[in-house]
C-alpha cells in the first residue's frame, strides 16, 4: 500500500472531513502533510518493537490496522496538545463556558491504546516468527570435531 492509501484510510478512520466538522467551521482538522507525519511516526515507533529483525516501511507494513491505530493515537495526542494550549474556561454569573477542551480525546486515546496493545502483541509474535524462520540451519563450531564428526 502507498502512503496515499494509508493517508486516505487514516482520514476515513478519523472521519476528518470538512462536511462533518461543524464545530471546526467545516474545515479538516488535519492536513495531508500532518497525516503523513503521523503515519511515519507510527512506522518509526512500530519498527522499534523488539526483536529488531525487520524494518518496515509504510509500503510493506504487515498489519495495516496496527499502523492506522498507532497513527490515530499520535494524531489525537497532537490535536489534544493544541486544544490544551488554547483551552479557556470562563464563568460569569453561574454560566460556565469552556473553549477548546484539552481532554477532548482522552477517552478515545485510552480506548485505542488498549486495542493497539493487543495488536502490538500480535506484531511482536510476527517478528519473533520472522526471526525463528530466518535462523533455519546452524552455526558450525570447532568443537563438533571432538565427537568424531568428519571435516566438511
């Protein structure tokens, strides 16, 4: 899959479309370059999962759902930072108003983190399997000749 395919999938998962963002003045919350950043951050994070046996790119990542979920988490955290920076609470005569809720995405981040932890375990097992399949054969040792094995 290409970065464009993943970007479109990420936007679909986030439901980040102008016509759906009434409170954002019908604008997309995340530009394409930001979505690409979150996808690349997700690949970097997931490549650091042990064992360090294979390095994947966006194009050849084996678990697309895991990549999308990690990118969504990075996106929601980034958007939460912006909201927290612009948060303002106002109270006048018993009427409270809160602009830009910094904890807006906290529940979604927690839910996605739980889902991603399950997927991370599958990914870790996948990498362990690659490691085991790549170690087929053996490593010769000079001590093998002590037991009378012939020289090869």
